[in-house]
């Protein structure tokens, strides 16, 4: 079974050091694949025809040889007018540098009429380089077939892997029955799961996903050809979820692995403070005063610099919550002082709520809970928007009413 990470998000790509650290983690959990496919890597997508830079090829060589057993797969998103000769020319130096395989990524492209070209590219790249070839089709989510999928799979080499994100682009749950339906729609071919977790790009940039790998049917392991998780652009912050997912892939205790990783880093309270009510690490609707005090005092080391906004918002929100609890449980007997304290809390709360990150389960939370219909077109799902108030909002409202 293929197991590993596909760096396939929109946003600042990982550094070489981060990628090597990820490969080390994958090796510890017996995973076997890292896919270089960051959407914002210029020569992956927007400038796909441009030659890889010498430093990129050197990086491929380092990644390919970093840990035995973890294959480095180089991803490319060729344009709809790409020819086989162009793609071969582009990829040959990457293969020569040590890349073990190729991922052709046709996702998020308005080319549902390009199935024949996609099939031809995949087959001829496999024949040219005699290496694994994985494809993300333009129709990559949902349980339905489509004319595009039928054309793509008609004559596609049986050894080419076809990726799929689940019933939706971002899926809270993926059941074995979902994968069986996708296989049926793909002429019996088991899907390679591109699992969009813990990724927080595009619509999800206000959320920080630090939780365990969850909502995946254990039987799924026997129905798909593999599992690749798509991380956040915050590489270090993604590691506990990646470790949890890789432990799940080998049949172990994903939650226990996550707890060990998160506690080892001292991130437990930050993870809980950035969780949402349906998450397995949600702290509950009425956390204790002690919990709020611990969140207000969090010191998070060895996390990505870009996570600082959530750390600050969690601390400040916890302090507001403590102030609200004080007003509720120990109101000042002087009416004027109580009024001033209430107004001061409300003003501080208003400022805190303007921060551009989500904490304590607050919303609105936006996610691409979209799917592809039987023509391969994206269709909207109301679950893409979750309306909720944060734990801080609830406390402040109680304190100020």
C-alpha cells in the first residue's frame, strides 16, 4: 500500500529542510512516499514548461536519497496544450536526479474535455521512464462516474494510479463504501486517496488544523491502493497529524500517536484552542477555569512562525474568557464598577473578534466541501459553511447580558 505525504497545497512551499524532516518522520512510521507538488512551486504549475532550476534538481536528489524506502515522486501540472515531448523534456532531469516516479496533476483545471490527452501523457510518461506514474484527474472527488473519467480510464495503463479525495474535496469522513463506489465508477480500479487533511489553504486559511487523523473507516485500508495526506504550509505544525495518519495506515492507534506527538511538543492546549466542536480533541462546551488559565499562559516552541497569529489569539481569547468568568461568578457589588468592567470586557472582546484567525470553535468556518457530479463538474454543498460562535463569545455574552 502507498502511504505518505503529498505536498499539494496552495501557499508558500516547504523548505528543503522541512521536506527532509517530513521524510524522516515518514520513515519512522514505515511510510513510503513523499510527493513534491506544491501548487505555488512556480515550475510545478504556473511555469510548468520552464526547466527546473539546478538547486531544485539538487533538492530532488537529496530528497530521493534521504531515507531508504521513502520514494520521492515529482509532480507536474502540464497545461491543456502540453505535448508528450514537452513533458518528457521537462521531467527527464528530475528522473536523472533520482526522482522515483511522476505525478501528473490535472486537478482544479477547467479541462473536462482533455481526458484523452491526460491518458496519453500518463501512458507515454510511464513507457518513457519505466517508473511509477500517478494521476490526479480533473474529476477527482465524489462517487459518480463521468464522461471524462470513462475516457481517461479507457486504455489507461493498469499500473497508473488514479487519485481521489473522497466523497468531497475536503471530507470529514471517508468510508470504505465511498471508495468502493469510486472504484466502480473507475472500471474497478482502486483509488489512491489524496486525503485533504490537515491542509488549510484556499478557503481554510483562517483555521489551524493540529488534530489527529480521524473519521476514516478502518476498512478503507483494504479498499484503496494507498493514502497520501496533504499537509498545511506550516510544515512543523503538520507533523502530529501526519504521524497520526501514518500510524493509522499501518493499523495502529492514530489517537495515541497524536497525543504522544502533541504532548511531546507542548502543543496540547493550542491544539484544543484551535479545534472545532466536531473534532476529537475539542475541549468541550464548558472548559474549566484551569483550562482557560493554561491556554492564557501557553508558550509554544518549535512551531512555524506563521502560527503565531493563532497563539496570540488563543492567549488573548483565554484572558477574555477568564474575565467573563470573573464577572459571572464574582460580580463587583458596586454597580458603577460592575458596569465599567462589563463595558471594558465588551470592548476588548470586540477588538479580539476582528482577528483574522479562528479559535475556540468560532466561525463562520469555510471549507471546500464540494464534490463532482456525473459530468465531473463541481457542485456546492451547504456544509462548506459552518456557522458557530466561539467558546469565548458564549462566555462574554453570558457575562454581559
